[in-house]
C-alpha cells in the first residue's frame, strides 16, 4: 500500500492578482509546476471575481471544471452555450474557448492538462463521522483533494493517520497504483455543518 498526504494551510497559499480580481493557488502537480508557464498536470485554485464582467484567461489544451462557492455567475462561451451557476453548481468547459463571466463571485477551479481526468463533488458534513468511498481503479494514478470551504473537519485514513482541516485549508491525498482498500473518514465535531469540496483526479 503506497500513499502520501499533504495539508496545505490557508496561510501557506499564494494569492495573486488577475484582470478580474484575485486568485489563490491551492495545489498544483507536480509540486514544482508553474502555472504561468502552463507547466503542470493539474491545478486547483480559487478566484474572487471583483468586477461585473471579466474575460477568462485563454488556456488552450486545458480542461476546466468550475463551481461557485459564493454568489452566482453567468458564463458565456463565444459561439457556444451560456450557463448560469448558483453556489455549488459546476460546469465543465474547454480552457481554449473564449469565455466571459458576469457576476461577482468566489469560485473554485480545477484545471486538467492533456491525459488527466477529474471530477468535483460537494460534501456537507453534519455532526459525526462520514465514510468517503474512494475510486479503487488501480490502472491509473489517483489524487484526491479535500478543500474546506466552511467549518472544521478531521480526516483519518485506516483509523490511523489523521489531519485537521480548517476553513481555507486543503489536503491532497496521492495514491500510487499499488494502493487500495483505504478507509477514509471525515469527522465533524461541531454542531454547525462543515462544507468540503472533494476533487478526484486520474492520469
């Protein structure tokens, strides 16, 4: 069994400016990848869109999945469909499309280079222990990331290794091809609901 995990605290993340507001890189693979040079397999980030209308960065060859954390937004792809997103609704699109957004929001982004596939899901944790089923396909390298949007939760693996996630923290679980039968739990010790975005990536 081979896996590794890394917690990237909110205080360790790097926020930069773009034409529409601010963006924070949560995680990138490989870890020495460079977004500006488009040198990465996958990248997870959040963005605060602070203007009513913005033009998305042109990212040919990159598949994108976006979900809204706060606010609502319309996306218009030139010559293609228009979508309107409410919190925790998601949309997949080609980063090479000319895309404009309308609405001031905070969003969550997954970028996937060629050869990578991925999914997003939202988990709302009430008080107690919640078991997370993970894909057991050993034919591909797998990553699972857990971003804490709201509240606090603890992740445990095989009732052994544990890590606490506060708001804005992200945990990246790297599963080798020989890794299987992991038992992963998320625990919320508080009365208020915790919200987690789970990212699954395969390549």
